[in-house]
C-alpha cells in the first residue's frame, strides 16, 4: 500500500504536502502511510488520498480496506 501511494504521487510529480492539501489530510498522514507506519488508514482518508491521486481506492489501497 505505502509503495503505491508514493509511486502514484511521484508519477504526478506531486510533493507530500501537495497531496495532503489536495486530499484534505495532513502531510504527516501521507508521510506515515508512505513509510508504512500507518497501514490501516480510515476509509475516509483512503478515499480522499486515492481521489487526490486520480485512482480508485482499491487501486491504491488493499481491497480488504474497502470491503
């Protein structure tokens, strides 16, 4: 999961701060997810980040999270 967030963010040449702003979450939240320190974000946070990245939530996060 963390590698996908970082991968998609970097593909768009977006900083963690920019992703956080677009998603409406803190930069620390993005950082923690990317570093694997938060492997189970809330569904709301997962949706916000995936949407900000332009991907479906199930593409970015484990499908178990959205079931």
